[in-house]
C-alpha cells in the first residue's frame, strides 16, 4: 500500500518482491571464486523505486560482485505500506517485520486492504484479522482485532474492548470515521458493520440477520443480512453508507431514525431475482432500481 502526494496518485501494492539470497548489489562469498557464477538480487524497495531494474542478474565471468546479464527472479515478500515521493523514491513506513507497540517498520501487515486517517494524523490500516493504528511518530499498535478470525455467527467481542474482538476470515475491510471520532469497520466475512467508539469499545451496528434476508425498507439494520459488505462511508450528518457487494446494492443506515434503506441498486425482492439483476443497466436512470454489479466501495462528498 503506497501513499502518494497530491501531485501524484494513490496506489495499493500487494507485492511479491525480494528473494532468498544476498542483498541488493552484493555477491555471496562463493562469488569471489572467478570460476563460479555471480548472482545478485535486487531488493523489493529498490525495485519499487525503479521498476525497470532487473530483480536478479547473473554473470558467468566470475568477477567478484559484478553482473552482466539480467534474468527473472523467483520472488516472495511481505506487503508493506510506503510513501512515494515526487521523485519516484519509495520509503517504507510500515510493515516488513513483526511486533506491536514499536516502530511501524517492525510491524507485520498481512494483506493490507483499506486505510484511513483520523483528525490527529494517525493512519489506520485494515489487515488480516485486525486494524493497525500507525501514529505520526511511526509507532504501530493494534487498534482492533486479535489476529484470529471466524465466520458469521462465531465472531465475538461486542460490548468489550476492540482489541479483544475478532473479525471474519480475510477481514476486516472498509473503514470510516464519523464526526464524533468513532471508527466504523466493515467485517466483510462476518457480514456485519462494527463500530469502535472513542473509548475503544466495539459493537455491531448493522447486519447479522438470517442468511438471505435482505429485509424491508426501514428495517432494523441488525435484523438484515449484509452479503459481503466492503467499502463504507459516513457523511457529515452521520448517515452510514454500505457497499453491499453480494446483494449488488448501496445501503444507508440513516442517523435520523437508525433504520436501513436501499439508496442504489435493485430494491428488496427474492434472492434469485436479485442475483439476476446484479448487472449494469445503463446511465440516466434513478439510482434506486438501477442495476449494480457487486459494488466494492462507496464515497460521500459531504
């Protein structure tokens, strides 16, 4: 995951890079034998900074530390969060190690997905089984989750500290703050939206209903099923918007009455009928009743 200044663009990297072997530009001790093959390996950070550089190179001349011909490398590496400057340099700011309560560079970020900043400049990243908070100082701590995961009815932790709760396999996903500083988290595999308040306590605010029950307009959001909620957003009035990819709709939990409504996509109906309408139906038609194909994210303009 790469953070890019305003003059550039935002990118998410889940990169397989780096490999077993010597560091960038270094030859193994055996390479100093003029009769052996010299092999060098470009580090992941250097490759990100210059994608044109070969990931590995070999030389049959045996000159210590030199390489004359490029060859593909078999590479594996852990995803990290970084910053791309205008000059193209990539600086890793989090990930690449293990640890909690220490520098972000020592933290393990497995499959980073969504991220968001709070008003104090803290960065929150949803990774596999938890939400990690990275302070402006670079210190990374677990904000929510235990790193363990379950599926649907087995999830736990509501009513207690967010750091004692768990998320669904592969989650969490989308993150969104409200104006009070509460963080909403899309627990995609558990098919619910959860909220961590400013005291660090976690609750479920939407989803968790019977499998296949979309609900009715104006239903209690805890009575309905959310089928794979992914991206979420909260507007200035406190309304919560949910990209419900499985049901091919965008849904809203209104702050005014706490009820859930469909704002885009096909209105409620039989599951079989809904699946048949999960497709693009063109522009120039009302959002409510238009076809959407598995919406993944949602944003608000105010």
